[in-house]
C-alpha cells in the first residue's frame, strides 16, 4: 500500500525475485560489491523495496533516507555513511 488511500499494487514473490535480481545486476554493473555502502533516497514505493533487497542480495549495506530530508541533510548522511552510490 502506498501513502495515498486506495494506492496499492499486488506483486507475486516470483515477480519480486525477478525485479530484485535485475536490479542487483544493475548495481553490480555500477561497481557495487559486497560490503559497499549504498544510500537510498526514495518515497515508500515498490522500487524502494526492490533496491533494499537487491543490496542485500549482493551483500552491500544500505541506508534509507526518506524523501522529506533536504539536500544538505542528504549530503551529510551520504558523507557520514561513506556511501559509494545514491539510488533515487
């Protein structure tokens, strides 16, 4: 379910696995590897879950910064966390 009432979607485990594997390959192609740190800056949507699970699948650590933060706050969190990639 999304933030808005009535905003929902259904997905099977098989479909989710397929999306996660695809995005894990995208992360690998960008040079992300085990124990790298990745920041995720997204609202509560399906792609957020896919990004989190893809990071876990390849062994990368992830931190989530929800969309309400300013650019300066986001920058501080990325630098403090030592992140190598930002997913938006």
